[in-house]
């Protein structure tokens, strides 16, 4: 018998509990000292309430890719600096001087 490793659930995927049919987005993962891995699953809000569930990862199956984790965007170019602002505007009653 071959030991097949189950693919780890990725945060952001839509998952379903095989036992209760609870469906939601995987939003957190915790690994206990005994090796148990649980995923926090957040469903869509019903009547304005959200009830998260912690479910053993082995009990979950992936429904679809759900939402993508937020990617870090590159820093936007600086539009202006405080020095440029002061030199081009009357800043708090201060007069701008050449070279500032």
C-alpha cells in the first residue's frame, strides 16, 4: 500500500467539510503539538452573522480556488515630498525660499 500525501489546503480556497457539508473560505491554519492540523473556515454571512468553524484539515475537500490571498503591491512612485510641497505652496504662513 502506497502512502499518498494529501495536498495541503491553501488559505483562500473554498472548502467543504465532508461530514457536515459546511462550506466556506479557509482563512487560518493551526498545527497542534500532537500533529493535528485544523483550518478555520469562514462561510458567507447569514442575516449579518458569521460563524467561523475550526475543522480538521483531513476532513476538508477543496470546492474551488475561492479568493486569492492579497498580494503585496509594489510601492507607488512618490508624487511629491514635503520639501517639494513647501517650496511650491504657501505652507502655514511660511514663505518659500529658493533652495528649500
